[in-house]
């Protein structure tokens, strides 16, 4: 059972992960657990502004997180810290609090520069949180192997780079950074590398960045940060997918940064994948982007028609379905990404199975027209591509669009990216927001609505938006 102090510490860590940096630093960073009275958590803050903000505007959010940590409904009252405590606490929290706490409990891994911190209050009723015997590792997809990976001009360099690091892990191209748009085969390639590494007796961990964040949250909640560090820092090969989603998660970035350093310094192999190059990963910290660029950076381009046809033929062989070359070609021509290609193939394969008869090219084309819609010609568009085009058309830099600026021009360009990304890609609102500086899905909804309203009253904005749309459609 968690003590009140433990519950607040867990809440603090989770708020650090969930809130944007400015909001956390302004209102939460200096908050300090004082005592537990009845069923109420008493939390001290340094000034009346923070007290009023937390007690009113942020109360529901903080109470929800605290209730999850406490295991039942919890109420909070915010009070002003005594002057001496407020001053001492400000000095103690120049580094993230979870960083200080974690290092105090793991003296054998002196990775962080730790400020002196006052010991947490102890309670007679303190009972350690249940500790799992081990942290589970993500299972690999059995279909994502090199035998099923079709190599072509678009992915040849990335494929060869992976083969090279598997031949001598940690010796060449460390880290290996692979980037490309949605559905080009990055995840397949990464998991294939993990399969081969494990077959060779190496301890290979494949983890999407979101799962890494979730592991950190669980470790903080259950007070098993050392166990999490042991899991990741003892890997022979660490493979991290969708690293772009680390942006804006300061505590996760800090933990990953030190894990990265420990592994690289010990000669272990690191493979990372993203939807964009390291230089375009702003607002991810420069120190992490520079480390990504310190090895080999390779891209995977959208698959050529020949590669898509080869993939379809592979699937026909695996599923014992006979399709003529013209039908294979019409399937491959219908979409650009591997994910959409599989959907198109499944539609035709289902028709063949259900009718127990061959299918003609024209019939296949007719069936695949059901896939057509506003996004069909832009399946391979990435948020990065849309951002660059909007940057050019609206005269606002990519850095400004991804940053925190709120001038009229910057906000309009950012909202245009949100609107076009929703229209021309299969990205969710959450993914769009994460790729635009870790903004919330509600911010994306608001941005799309704003663009729609502006188009109704400002024809020149509609013209700019249409120019960007035509340019993006022309790219595909």
C-alpha cells in the first residue's frame, strides 16, 4: 500500500510527464507534500498564484492523477509553503525531482549530477509497493522477419546498414538512425533485426517510444526505477521505434538520454527509427538529436511500384492465392504504403476465396475504387512533408511551426498543418499533436476548426491552403 507521500511523489512524476513544460515549471515544479489530514492531501506551493491556479483551474486534472495513484478518490488542499521551506525546495528542485529521488535509490548507477535533497518523511505505516519479479519485454511480430522484407531501391541502404550492425553490434554505425514516412517498412526492419539478434543469443529489446514512457510511469508508480534501468541498460541491442514521440516528455527524454549514454559507452548497439531526420526532430533536445546524428543516418523512401508488386506476390504465395500479373499491378498501383497495400490485397483475396474463381483486372480495379477518398492519393505523405510545404507557402519556418510561438502568422501556419494532416494522412489527432510539439488532441481540433472558420471569411487564406494542398497532391 502506498503512503500519502508515495502517492504524491507518483502524482508529481506523472504530472511532469503529462503537462507541457511551461505549465509544469510554472505551477507544479515547486509543489511539495506537507501532510495528510483525514482524507485530504495538503500540498505546499511557493506563492498565491500557484495556489490559486492549482486549487481552481488545474484541480480536476491533479486530483484525477492523484486518485489514480492513491487507488481511490482523493481531495487536495494547496497551502503556501513556509518561507524557509519554499526557498530550500526551490534550490533542491533545479533538477527534476524524479531524477534526484531515483539516483538516491540507485547509488550503483551514478549517471546524474544530483543535488542534495532533504530526506522524505517516513511513516510508521509505510508498506513497500509490490515489486514485479521482472519487467516484461514487448513480444515481436512473427511476420516481421528478413525473409518477408522485400528489398528495393527505396530501402536498400537501410537494409544493408541493419545487416552491417547485426554482423558486428556496437562496432559500426552506432547508433543507427532510420527515418521515413508512414508505411515504408521501418517497424518491419527493426523487428527483423530484433529477431536475428535474439536468435544469435543477444539480449535485444524492441520498444516503441510510447512504451518506454509507459514503463517509466509504471516504474515511478511502483518505485521500481532501478529495475527499469536494469532492463534497458543491460541490453545488448536496444531498438527504439517512433522516437519522435519523445518530444515534449522531459522526464522520459532525461531517462532515455542517460540510458543511451550507458549503452553506447559500453559498446552496445542502438537502433532508432523516426518519421523524420534528426535535424528535423525539433523540439526534441539538441543533445539527443546530436547523438542520433553521431552514427549513421539513413532514410527509407516510399516504396516503388516494383517493390509493392513483389510484396503482393509474396502474400499470394503465402496464402496460396493465384492472381494474374495485371491484377497484382492494379493492387500495387492503388496505394503507396505497405499498410494500405495489405488492405487492398485483402479485399481482392477475399473476393477470390469467396467466389472460388479467378478475378480479372477490371473487376479488381472496380473493387479497389472503394478505397478512394480524399486521402487515397496521399497515403505516403508524412507530417514532416506537410510542415515543410506549409512553411514554404505561408512564409513561416519549420522551427516556428514546431515551436511555442503564438504570433498570428505562426499560429495560422501551424493550424494549416493540422488541417492538411487530418485531411491528407491517416494520422490520429493525438499523433498530429505529438508531431507538432507535443500539442494535445483538443488543440488540434481547435486548430482545424479555426482554419475552417477563416476560410469562410478570408479567401486569401483559402487560396494559400489550396496552394499547399495542390503541391502535396502533386508530390504523390
